[in-house]
C-alpha cells in the first residue's frame, strides 16, 4: 500500500509539490517509485534552468527502465538535491522526505491550485 500525504499537491505524471510558493519542493510519489523499482541514477535539472509545466526536466533510471521526470509547474529551478548523486535510492526509501528532487521558484502568475489534491491523485492511481 503506497502513501499519499494530504498536505501535498500532485500531478497525473506522479510528481508531488510541497508548498504554495514562491518556492516549492518537488519529488515523485510513493506510487511512482514503487512502480519504477530500485532507482539507480537521477538526472537532475540544472539550477537556474527555466522549466515548463508538463515538460521533461530530468530522468529517473531504475533497474527496470528510464523514465522522464516532468515539471509539475512552470518556473526557475533554485535548488537540486545533490544527495541523490551518491544516494539515488533515497527516492525509493523516503520519496516525500530525503528523496526530494528539486525546488522551483514559481513563474509569474503560476499557482499550485490547479494540481491534484491527495484524494484526486489516489483516485487516479486506483486500479
């Protein structure tokens, strides 16, 4: 059984967002990491990169496959989780904590309001 914290916002592509701005933290959901299997490498976006909601901004490589990481929101990357370089398995062991992936400063007029809440995300992943 995967967990879906109530205090986060979610995308249909299985990313989560913590916070409402101007800077938010992003990672992948427990459901996503469970589906991917053991994460062995994470390609992080560049600090300072402009990202566009719904566009690929990184990659997650697991023992099963390579999957794109999609930007849940438009803005500028302000920080990446450098710990993932040496310990990509943090995405598996603590997807909502130490396994966060990057932080982004929201673009002008951008809001997390349009993202899914926990109930809607859970419903979208139900068999």
